[in-house]
C-alpha cells in the first residue's frame, strides 16, 4: 500500500472543505459520527466568538467506504460550509498584521486580500481534523490513543499533566478549555474575560500525548524519516503556531546531560525499562516505547477588536486593519487540530513499519512487532 | 527544473559521507573550497573532544560540475571518513540512553547497537552541511544571506542578537562558540570548563537568521507548502534537537495579541513597512520580507563521562552505558548544521517561486518578483 | 508554487468521483462548462452500452475558485454518481478475467470482488478527465493545444493523421469514434456491429498530439524528469492500456538509424528547423518544439457477452465470469482520458519550467522562454 | 521503512557515476561482485564500439554496508569513470539529431551542447544498473528472478521466448546479443555487420520477464499505484526508448476480447489457475501471479558514421552532426538496463506490500502473503 497522505482543499467561504486520505488499509470500521465528534470538538471552547458557535460541522464521506468499512481506496471527505458566500464577499484592501494577507498579496500580485485569506484561513483545519480523525480511528483499532489538551493560555499555566491518558481525556472533557486541570481552567476563564474586556487576544500552549506505540517507529536512515522532525513540521504547519518542542524541549537545552537523558535499566524479567520519559518518547528519530509527548505554541489571534495599524493598499494611507472576527482565543479548539495532525503522523510511521493492505494484515504485523520487541533481549 | 532535494548516505566509520543535491540550476559557480569552509566550521568549537579536532573534512565533487560551474545535473558530494573502520569496530551491546541505540535495535531486531549508531550518528550532518552549503551558495548568488549562531549554552544566554547580519557574522567569527556576544562567550567558556570538570555535558540554543528574502516565498495552498513548518521540520530532523521556534516563538503564546503581531504602516513612498519583526519574517506560511529568524534547542550530548545507567542486552544486567566520545558540548558546531538546513529550505522556496533551469533565469525572475513586490501598491 | 498534482477518489457506485488538483496558478478562468465538455465527450462513442448513454456527468467545483477564477489554492472537483448503490449491490464471487477482480481479492484478502471492482473500475477516469480538463484549460490559456483521437479499432486502421491540429479536431468531432478519418469511421462501425453480433469486444489505438509546446520542457537530470517516461507512465496507468509509444515508437526499433532521427537544418534566418518529426517531439526526455505525438494501445473490454471462464471462489467450481456491463468498445471514449492525462503531464513540465504563482507570471515567463529559444542562436 | 528510491548523479566524462539507493532493508547480503556482474554485462554485446570494450566498470560501495551486509541505511554506490576529462573536452556546437543536444541547449540557454550531453548520455545508466542490481539482489533473496534479453534487432526477430526463466537466462548467456535464440543471434550478427558496413545503426526490442511474484503487488487505489504504468514509465525513462508494452501489448488492441483475456479455471485443489498469460502477469495494475512480461523498443543509436545533417549554432550553417562514438547497436547492452529498472520497480511493490525494516521481516511477511494467497479460496 502506498504511503498515508492527506490532501486538502477548500476556502473559508467556499462551498466546502474537502480532504482526500490516501493509504488507509481496507477493513477499518469508520462511521461518519467518529469524524463528527472531532469536528464538534474543534468548534467548541471558551473564548470563541459567534461564528464558531453556530457552525456545527458534519462530514460527508464521498468515497472509500462500502457501508461503514474502508475499501483501501482513497477516502474523500466533504465538510460543507454553511456560510458559502465567497462570490459575494467584498474585496479586502487592508491587509491584517499577523495574517497571510500582505505576503499573500505580494506572492500572487493582487491588491485584494480576499483572494488570500479565503484559503489561508484556519477554517482549512476542518479538513485536517477530518483527515486526522481517520488516522486516529486507525490508531484506535491498533490500541494506540492520542490526545491533545491545553496546558497554557496566555500567562496561565496548568499543572504538569500526569497520569493515565484515558484519565487525562476524562478531565479534559470537563473543561471549557480542553485543559485537564480544573484550577487552571478557572484561571483561564478569568484571563479570557479580561482580554475580551480590553479588546485583546490570547494564545496558548497545547500538549499532545500518544500512548500505546511500540518502539522503533520512525527512523534515521534519511533525515526525512525522523519522527520528531515530522511531528514538528506537521505541528508548525498549523495556522498561528510559532514553536514546538518534544519532551522536555527547550528546557533540556538548559539542563546538564545528567538531568536530560532517560536511563535504561533492567525490568527484572530480562528486558529493559525507562524510569523517566524526559525525551518525550522519541530517541534517534524513533519511538522508544514511552508515551510520545509534544507541545506546540500558538500565538494570539491576529484579529483584535483593539485594532492594529494597517495600510489601505489602494490609497497608501494608514488605517485600522480590517477585522474578520472577534474571538479572544482559539487555542482550546486548536488542541484538536494538533491532536489530529499528530495522529496522522503517527499513523504514517505505523504503516511504514507494517506495510500491508488490510487492517488484519496491519494488525497482525504490528502485534508481531510488539512481541518481537518484548522478546528480543529475553532469549 | 524539478524540486531542490537533498539525499544523503554514509556511516560514521564507513568509507565516506555522500550527498546528492538535485535541482540546482545550471551556471552557478561552485568551488569545493566554498563547501569546505562550512565543513571546517562544523568541526570547530570550544567543548569538542579529540576526534573533531584532528578531522578536517574536505569535499570531493563527483558530479554536476564542469570546471567549477554547475551543469543543472545532480551534484554528488563525497566527504571521506579518515576513520574508516566500520568492519573492524566491535559490537555494542550496551545501548546508550538518549541515543538511537535502543529503539534502533528494536526496530531492526538486532542486539548489536553498532548496526544502529553508525548511521544515526551526528557524523551524518557532514553530508547535510555539504548539501546546505550548495544551497547557501545559490542564495548568496541571489543576494540572500543566512547565518547561524549560538545564543544560549546551558544556563548562559547571550544578549539579544541585533544589528546587520554581516556584522553579526563578523562577531560570531571571533567567538570559539559561534556566539556573536563576547561576554556570553566568556561565560560559556567557564560553563563548559565546569561541566567538563564534573563529567557532564551541555546543550544550547541556536538562532538562524536570513536576510534578503523577498516576500511571498513559501505558501499556504497545502499545509506542506508552509515555510514555518518546513523550517521547523528540517531543524528538528537534526540529531539532538528537541524544540524549535519562529520569531518570538513560545513567548508569543504568553503575550497578548497587541504585543505579538507586526503592524503594517505606510513607508512614505506609497508602499508599506513593518516597524517590528516579532513574527520572525513569516506570516501565513510565507516570507513577509523581514529577516527570517528561527531558533532551535539542542539537548546536551548523550554520551557523558559521568556515565548513565544502561543494560547489557546479552545478559540483562545493569551496566554503565558505553561511551563513544567525550565532548562536553556540540551546540556551537551544530549552529552550522542549523544554518545549512535553513539555507536549504530557503533555497527550495526561492526556486519554487522562480522555476527555471539556469541561474540567469532564476536571477532574472527573482529580481522581477522583487520589483513587482516593490511596485504592486505604488500605482 | 508546488508541483501540479492530481489526487482522485471515488467508487463506481459510490456517492461521487472526486479530484483534487494542486498547483494550478491563480488567475485562470475556469468555467465548470469547460470541464463538462470533456466529461460529455468521455461518455459518448459508438459501441458504448446503456449505462454510458444515460449518464451525463456534470462537475461541481467545491474549492479553488472565486467566481470563475482560480485562486491558486487546490481545486476540488466532484462528479456525482447517478447510480449510487454501493451499499446495496451484491457480493461478487466470480472474478472476471482481465479485470482487477482476482488479483485484488488476493491483495486485500477478500472473497468478494465487489470490494475491488468498485474502485478499480474505469469509472474512476471521470475524475482524471475532470482534473486533466483543468490542465488543458491552463495549456489553452498559454497557447498549447492537446487532442486525442482514435487511430485504430480492432483490425481497422485510420489513415495517418496529418494536418493542423485544429483541423484534426474538427474532423474528429464528426466521427462517432473520435476518429478524424471518415472512411475508417465507417469501417469501425461495421467492426463494432460485427463484434456485438458475435458477443465479442474490441480494443483500439489512440493517438494524442500536442501543439504549441516550446523546446526544453521535461529534462534528463534525473530519470524521473524525462517527459517520454512520464507520458508513458501516465498513459499506461489508464485502465486497460497495454502499450504506449512515442513518435515512430516500435517501428523505429526496426528501421535503420538513418530513417529514424530528425535532422537539424538551418531555417534560413539564423535558427534551426526540423524537416521531420519521427521522434514525436521528444528528444533526450525533452520537448524539441515539434508536436508531441504519442500512441496508446487499449485491450478489448474484459466483460464479454460471450463469456469467459471463471471460478466461483466459494465453491471452487468453474462458472461463467460475472458480467458487469455490455459495451463492445470503449476505445473512442478512452481517447478523452488519454488526451487528459497527456494534458496533465504537459502542464506539469510547463510549470516546472516557469515556476510562479499566477497565470500572469506563468505566461510572461513562458513567452520569455519562447523568445529566448527563438533568439538563442540568431545572435 | 521509507519507500525504495534511486537517485543518480554523474556525467559521461566526470569523475564518477553515483547512485544512492534508499529503502533497502537491513540484513541483505550484498557483495560488490554481485553488482559488478551487472555492470560487466552492461558493457558487452556485439555491435559495441571501442569505448565499451576497454571500459570495465567496478562499483565501490561507499555507504550502507557493514562488511557485506546492508544496514538499512542508504546505499551509496560509486562507479568511477576511467575517462575523466570533462574539464578538458571541447565545446560542441553541432547538436546531434536524436539526442538531447538541441532541446537541452534551448532549455539551459547555452550554445555548447557539451553542457547537455555529459549528463544526458546513456553512460548514466551505469548508475541505474548499479542501483537496479541491488534491487535484483533483494528480489533474489526473496525467490524472485528477473531477466532481460533481446527479442528483436533491426528487422531480425527471435522466436517467441518460452520455457523456464532460468533456462532462458542460460541460453541468453551463450549469445553475443543477450538473445536466447541461437538462430536469431546468427542473423543479428549479419545485420550488425551489414549496418556497420553501410555506416548505419540499428535498434531493437528487449523483453524483460520476472518469475516468482505473488499476486496482489501494485494496486489501483491511485493511478500512480498501478504497476503497469510504473513499469512503462521506468522503461521509457531509459535513453533511446520509444515504446513499451505489457504482455500481448499492441497486438491485444487488434484482437477480439475472446482472444486477449486470461481465463480463470479451477486448479483442481480448491484454488484457481490461468491457462494463459496474455496479460503479461498484470491485471488491474497488480501482479496476478503469472510471470510479468514487458517489452521495450529502442531506437537505433543517434550517432551514425553516415552522418546526419545538423547546424553549427555559432554560424547557422549546415554541417555534419558531431559524432561522439561509433557503435552500431546498443540494444543488447540496454537489455541489462531494462532488466535493472524492472527489478527496481518490482522490488518497490514487494516492499510496499511487506513494509518492514529487515530482510527477515520482509521475508516472513512475503511468505505469509504467499500462503494467504494460496489458501484464501481453499477454505
């Protein structure tokens, strides 16, 4: 089977967002409702303005299924836009700072940022979430769980997120901020309210954790095989992301080596075990069997009520930047996007390890690899 | 012309490192000495142990040139290994924490980490530096400069690096740490000496800055087009990197929107200008005409004199991890690697914008794009 | 701009065929009716059975346009299936010879060929035609025309197709077989009637010609750059194609060199000209400025009324192969598919030469290349 | 493991040809002599002129091995050029018909065809043969054999090649034309002698057959997955190839369906069997378990002693085309190139089916797939 691949299309106010997912094995049960759950989660979160609340995305699966089972052929997913007005919306001559507007106008040689912002918009992540949800479904069928959650919002930081991943998810579900820490959730509410008051916006930091991955996924034969680089690249391709780290991340650059690496000790049964997981589950570009842990930093929304300066490109005069929406913080919702792109990259390395055309084949081989890892040194 | 692409091969103690660079336009002047200057820089830096000092890498260009001019055909670069002993070196049964050793053994099903560490070694970056130096040569011919330098080492931080990029490079050249701040350089020396004393290792943070890029390089049509994600992916594919950020990076997640985005103001001549560059020169996945600024966090070397615990996989007994070398800090040298991978990604987006087969064609088109950007809004 | 790329999805009896076309420059006028004209042509042709006649495909453009102008973002095309019954259609346990059925069942480990034939079906070419029509639109805007037509059907061969391409197209439009030769058209009618009578099927040979391509598109730097290989690969990826040739093709293997190559002579104005075009417009993997001419051989339909032997895989007993449809010959219709995949590959090499993000940029650069070719040797 | 991929570099008179082969599993025994045997075979054949005879290519493996075992890391292969004079060879102002010379000059904007012909030369196939030999080694370790041989030369055609593939190879080895038919070999000798006499050149047709492939390799999920298209593309990327066909190829377009498709009949043990192999072992873009059979048509050498007309591009005057060499026929040697590129594509689809990182993993999975194919319908 060819490599897992996601191709998206769609504008913010066009007819629909579309995603084609290549390389999903045959025989996977995939109800549209599985994907819809991710789309719903992508649209909720304290701090979102009007549009998000009234939208309620639903996926239509146009290809790749017979009944609710994948065929091994490409999945085509369509998420219709309720606000399909692209042909009527006005031109935009005031490029917004922090957006694609101005560089995009210069790239395409147009004085109308509408031609840019329609595709550059974070609305596109609906397609990435739909595609990532498919990957998450595959991982789920193989016993691998992925969860994204908010760990910082503005200057509010949650307590370190520890414990079983299923439990983290349960706690996350109780929070309007997709944050597993109830105290932080309260402080985040206050921070958002204050920012709304002052017409400002807030960013945040999202953590994604994956549990159940065997060692040896990813690789180092070519630089492009390295899982950490693939995750970092995928996460920084999400709109508004300005940084990413794996495990201890930037902190590890400031600590001595003796406090950074994860020692290897006997597990008492002939194998090995890790007392710590500072590396975020990735060593040498591969999973090492511990939970994969990554964090991504999202800048505040670039459309402020308290407007930023811009220029009307027809007149050259200084103006307020055009405002397209009025959310205060999108980081809670972006945690779903981050979760989905991580799931997608992880599904890719799983399938690189297993090859195969059907879920049965993939499952058998992954289990064989798990066993082989478990037994390699036990002789 | 097809896309710019780098393919590397080579083991740490094999005959040679090899790189093939596809997609370099014809007509570029390329002396081997240009590449050698990068290879030399990759091998020097306070804190490096014995092996680095005696090596002195030299590139041999096996293909792609006639005289010293590129033909448009693939460049093949060979960097011979002086220590070509792979067939005689012993098996390694004590996987080193923080290295590819253990996950690699499980991936390939071997109890000998020698089969893993030879390719996973950072020695491979010699090929990436050689390839990146070619990209830097192309950028240089187009008026674009890229420089990497150390801004933190362990808990020592340099003053913010400001000023003309050429001046930054001059200051960097005076430092044994590739750090443009002389005071920080002094503190770094002390930090390395102390770490060496205690048998520990140190990491650091590298900044790479690029000057002279027109707006509109990169893109947002597909997530994979986004320049920030491509840079983040490329940087986190370098051995030992655990985090990356663009512009203000993680700090921007903690600031209000009004302090994060770069306003757009009239330049007084009918065009626009940016009073700040908090975004690191990238908005919406594209260059915006300001300097591109990225930072990458390197963990301390994983091979400590003060050894970490490991397991002898043949016996299952706890042992000291095998030590392969005794440097204290590789971050100064890694700044060259970071510079080179950034140069490579930037050359890729330049060539995506220009297309073309010869340097003349590329140059003409890039200049036309610069002019078009300059004139678009001036009527 | 990233490379031109076509991704398709869709089953024969699923909700829709879907295509995403990446890499189309901004600013191209694209009416859905342009694509529909290709879809209609794909469905007509003497020899087609019932289903083709009642279908009348219409494209819906879900993404990539504002009004009727491309944005530079991916185009998403949807061609709904009128016969959307995949979830109700019965299992198929009698794999049909000459189809994907049996190898597909073994690939995916299923005893139901329905899971295979839905995607393997030539119905998928509706998506390739839609995508190829977009490429043809781009080429058209750049002064490049592509036309496919039938030159053989069973044992009937048309006279060699010569003359201006526009005139060839006019003659093709008069033929129920998409064949520019009226006498051959008559003989083809008789051949199809006879085959229908005997319950048999027929194949044919399609020629595709492209006019208006400047020299130097494609390349030889890597084998993958070669245009002839790309065209051959694209054509043999169409269902039922068993052979392809460029220019004189197989005949050139049987002639002496003095009768195969196209001499280069002065054009009387300081440049060069070719008295012949035996090479089909491609030398050294590149266009040479002459018309590109390729031919592809299509086997007869594999579903015969006069049935072939197969096995019921549940019982192991010999049976008649299941019949899914009753056309006699699909080669006339396949000529549109061939035309479209050739247009797509040609648009790719054009965009590799020009780079750029907007049609204006592409057009300016292509014209500059044409001029440069014209003037290079005129001093 | 990432996809199998071949990247080549090198000019005809540069220092060396270089190939990097990515994606070869670890644990494969690979002696340089295995590759050398292919390189030697590429250089012999009746009809070759002087240069071929004195050359004797030898590969040097620069990376990817420990001892003679692959590590799973990229293999770097170097084939030094004995005639390394690229910097001293004169400019070429008389582009040769049938070569890359003229379109290449227009592509790169140069009046010196030396800049073109050095890379466009068929000398490059030495790298493809080296890379393909690695793929053939892998296939061999998995019980799959591939052989290329000449079936036509000019107007001489060999008898249809039937029988066990090992026997075909034995007969081929006895022929100076890599042709398994001794009578045809004799006639080919006469044809070459006559052509040499008249200063002309000859082309030929090569057949490649592969034995031992299980069903279900390749695919149809995306057009790019189809094995027939991949083989056709790879073969037509070889210098001088003008056509390709699979199985009955062009003949199948001229026969009725009842004489083209391969019926499926009970094998008497609960499974199925094919009485014929007209399809060349590929149905629906996948192997069907029969031998894969493809043919490729090579045009006569474009450098004739009896020279073709050209133009001196500096003066615009008609001249004789520059002659670079004086072979009569390269088709026998090209059969090795064709064999190697087919082996490479087949190894790719095998690895897509199996995934995995080590030969043991690949082997286990391929055998399991063979068994599953054998048992699927036997219940």
